[in-house]
RNA sequence: AAGAAUUCGUCGACUGAA
C-alpha cells in the first residue's frame, strides 16, 4: 500500500514510467493499489515523462472506479498538463476541482502558472499570480520563480527584473533557481553580457551567504549560452570554473559542449568529448547522440553520422522524433531524398509518428530540389494525418514557389497561411 | 497523527539575404 505509492513516485522521478505502472498494476492485483495515493503517484509519474494523455486517462479511470480524486490528485494532473504543454486543460481542471468543492492551494496555483509560462503565455501566468494573491494565498518562492521564468521565456526581461526587486522587498529571498532563470532568459534573447552580469551579481550575493553556491544547472546555462553563441573559448572557461568549483562536467555540460563543437563544424572535437565523457563514467543519452550525429551530418559526413546512428541503436537506445527528424533534415538538405524517405519509413515502422517538424524538413527538401508539387502534396499529407501546418511549413512552401519563379502561387499560399491562422512575417 | 502521492531553473530537430 504505502510502499507501492512511494515506489511509484520514486520510479517516476527516475523517469521509469514503465516500472511505475507495473508496480501500480501489481499493487492493484494484490488489492492494495487502487487508492488515491497510488493513482496520484502514477499520474505524477506520467506527467514527469511528458505523457499527459495517459495521466488524463488514469484520472478518468480512477473516477470510473469510484476513487475520489483529492487536492493532490488535481495538483499532480495540472502539473502533468503543464509539462505536456496543455495549459488550457490545466485551466479547466482548475475550474473542475473547485466545482467539486476542492480549494486550490499554493501548489495548484504555482502549477497552473507554470503551465502558462512553459507555453509562453506570460500574461496568463501573471494573472494567475495575481489571482493567487486575491484568493488569500501568499506567493512563495516557487511562485516568484515560476513567474520570473514565465517572463524570461516570453522574452520579458524587464518584467523579470522588476519582479526580482519586488520579491526581495517582499521578504522573499531569491535563490539559485531565480537567478538561473534570469540568466537563461538573457541567454536565449542573445544578451550574453547581461547574462554574465546577472551571473556575477549572483555570485557576489552568494559570497555573503555561506553555504550557497551556483550549482551545475546554473553553470550549464552559461556554458550552453556561450556554446550557442559560438564563443568556444568562453564556454571552455565555464567548464573549467565548474570543475574548480568541484562540480565537474556533467551529462548536460557534455551535451552542450558536443552540440557546440558539432555546430561549429568541428565534429571530431565533438567525438573526442563523447569518448571523454564515457571514460568519466557518463552514459550518453538521446540528446548526446543527436548532438553528435547532427554535428557529423551537418558537416556532410553522412557515413559517419549513420555509423553512429547504428551504434546508437545497437546500444539499445530508442531513437525519438527529434533524432529521426534531424537525420531526415540533413539528408534532405544534401539532396538525399531517398535516404530521407527511408528514414521516414523506418520511424513509422518503429512506432514513432512524424510530427510537424519532420514534415517541414521533407517539404523543405522537395522545395530545394524544385519539386514544388511534391512539397504541396506532402503538406496535404500532413494535414490528413491530423497535423497542423505551422509558419515554418508555409514559409517552406512559399519559398519553394518563389525559387521556381511562381510568384502568383507563392502569394496565394501566403493568403492561405493567413486563412489557416498563421501570421506571415 | 502518518514510512505514502503534487509545484520553480540548464542540453538535441525544421523556414527566411537572416
């Protein structure tokens, strides 16, 4: 009973949903599983791995079994929707729970705010923050951090800075997470100097409060920022600092470094880091491999890239949409459309449904080859699969017409783009 | 009064005279 919910929770945290579900099922067979605790833990486990649909199914399932969801169940489910990028469902659950007589608590508000923040809807996040105050709940450190992060993700750095001041004067002390969010916000807006200034400021403040230091997430944020900006020297310097701080280069640091080298057209350096990390006992994950493979593929070393892809599969790891889309894209860009189609078949056969990005890469490939008609059919095909073309899709098709000198049709496509709710820019 | 479940920051994919 109690042991089962704890086990489900721990497995969920480790990212092993399969095992969590097994424990859940077994506990239920033994007649000690079907309680709120187990259901909530499982819903949370699904949420953590981004499987919001399954979380919602479990929720329906528990209700059907007559197990009444409580505050924590709702919180877990709202968080699952948040992580799954479905803020609107999160919001309707927020209403539902009140209908059933449950009072939202701080965690409920924070989770809902996070749902909007992740989705880039910082205005909504802000209004939840205020609603929280109006409901008589006092915003805590999580609330401030969540809203600051929402502002940062929405590129509203001035608002983030202002809220940082507000929280301090309200007696809530910012922590590493607060500063990391802001640093990342600057990093993603291409404001490296501001990010660095925030980083330094944080270290100054932390010097005065013993026991608190920038952690690896914070360093990795800086590291990746320099990597993305192609400032290799500085990225390396961050790595050294991390090591002298006793944090070491962790999996995320290596992934960022490998990506940096790959994008800088230095895939051999990336491969060196790849070896190095393993010597240090790190197990490469899908992100590591994608960065590595992408580096080789973008530089035109397809054979190398595919060799690593084989190795990846032999290592028993499952390729995902991103990895397949990456491979499809680089093959398409180099005019290897047959190979790209082969990969598409393979992914479908492996039960990985292509998404908008996958299709965009194919459409782009046809466009580059001057096969506008095929580009258009591919767009229709994606629609028939229930996928909605986005701005990138339309841009690719418009560009394809443009390249062929078919300005009329390019314009028509731009019109359709508006009709279908995408704004051309 | 209980060994149970819930909230914050970092890494990989697509378009553009960028």
